[in-house]
């Protein structure tokens, strides 16, 4: 059934997420009216998912509704900001009621869980394209910036790395998976933004980034912004049983370090705050693993068990000389 633009907005997007006290006027007028708290900084981020680029044509709309909000909340988490408001720009090839109902279900469920209210957006027709902008608050002293890592900091990651990458290998036709397939697929389709951890460790941790393009690349951003280098211990990288089995078969150590879409956090922590950090971050039901350290210099080095530097490739890892 085709809906008009206005019916569509009223049916699926006029009451999404909680009704927050700091929203004077939400969906329905020319602008939303908001009351940002005066003592906090406003953190803003936008991300777009394009059909055929970021997700396969025919992807389940409920998963898509979840994922487009999750990847944005992940950016707030990596800043130590608590999510508050969200806007949604939807470009749809046609107004399909069952697609919209599914999308709105996935989006709303995650919005409610994190107390985020949908306050406005735009709806147009064209190739399927979904843009979400999130707004969150963070106390000025509790921001987790990329440029705040210092030599001596410990590097932590949340969760496991490579599950989303393995799921992609699976759906792209190559990799057969039986045991653990469901959990691995969930991490690609329904990533869980690490908002609670990001907010909890603000003011204690130094720098943070969310892992959207692979740990090597994203930790590289922290290193460049902070003017430091990083050393990763290959054997410490947290891996699910399925990813471990995949590596044992083909030796592809590069996959969990270089494939995208994990949306875990990479956090650096001054050594003297290690215990406080761990006790704050471990309150949530998410694994936390120390994977390396920040040093002087530049670039990201990976070391194997013996402590020797290696380059990680699709075939395994090789020694290199620098
Ligand atoms: P205008 O023409 O003034 O830009 P629109 O017709 O685009 O107004 O939107 C009407 C109202 O519906 C606005 O409050 C807008 O924020 C909201 N809106 C439009 N599309 C969406 C959407 N996909 N999600 C949430 N709110 C939307
Ligand atoms: Mg408009």
C-alpha cells in the first residue's frame, strides 16, 4: 500500500523514542525546538547508509532501522556523550507500508533503550538512502577525544573483533558457517553501540574511537591525532570462537584487525587509572580486553607472541623491518 509523505511521517515517525522533557516541540512543525542543558557540551554526528554501498539490496528493514541508529550512537559513545535527540532523512524508492513498519520498529526499539527521541527529519523519493543525525550531551571534562592519547596509555577494546567481517564473508557467498552463525550475523545486522561504557569512562579514560573500519585503521586515527604510536599484541586480540576457527583454517589474521562494522570501542587509559577504569567499564555485560600500549613515535605496530614486530596479511602475518 502506498502512503502519502504526510501519512507516512504521521504513521511511522511522529512518536519515536521517549517523550523527553528537553524537547519543546518534536516532529510536525518547520523545526524542532530543544532545550540543551547549559552545563553540557552538545555532541553532534551524522552517518548515512546507502543501499548497495553500506547494505545489500533487500536487507531486512527492522535490522536496517536498528543499524542506522546504532552506528550513530556508536559515535556518541566514542565521545563519551549520552544520546538525547535524533533526526532522520529518508530517501525511499516507494512508500511501502510493511518496509516502513519494520524499519520504524527496529529504529524505535533502539531509540527507546537509549532514551533518544526522534525530533524531526525529511522524507523524499529516490534510491534507498538513510541519513541519521544524533545529538548527545557530555560534561566538558568528560569528553573522549581522538587527540588525547599519551605515551604509556594502555589500549583496551570492548567485545570481540572480526565478527561482522566474518558475517560479511559468509553472506558474500564464500565462507561456510554452522556453529555460532547466528551470533556472528547479529553483530553485522544488529551492532550494539557501547554507549554505557563510553559515558561511564569519560573523565577517566584518555582517548577513544569506535571501530568502524577495523582496529588497525581506527587506532591509526588516534595515533595520528595524538602524535603517538601504538603497539598491539596479536595474541591479545579478543576473538569469538567462530573467528578463531576461521583464522585457524586459513591464517587470515588481517580480517579481525582490518575489516569494518564491528562498532566496538577502542579506548586508551593512563596506567595510573587502570583500576578505576576497569571497575567502571566492567559494570556492563561486555568483555573488556587490554590489547596493547601507546608509545612515543608514530604508526601502529603489531607484535606476535615473541614480541617481534609483524605485518598482518590475508595469509597470516610476516616479519617486517622498520
Ligand atoms: P518542511 O516541508 O517544512 O521541511 P516536511 O514536510 O519535510 O516539512 O516535514 C514535516 C515535519 O515532519 C517536520 O517536522 C519534519 O521534521 C518531520 N519529518 C519529515 N520526515 C521525517 C522523518 N523521516 N522522520 C522524522 N520526522 C520527519
Ligand atoms: Mg522537509
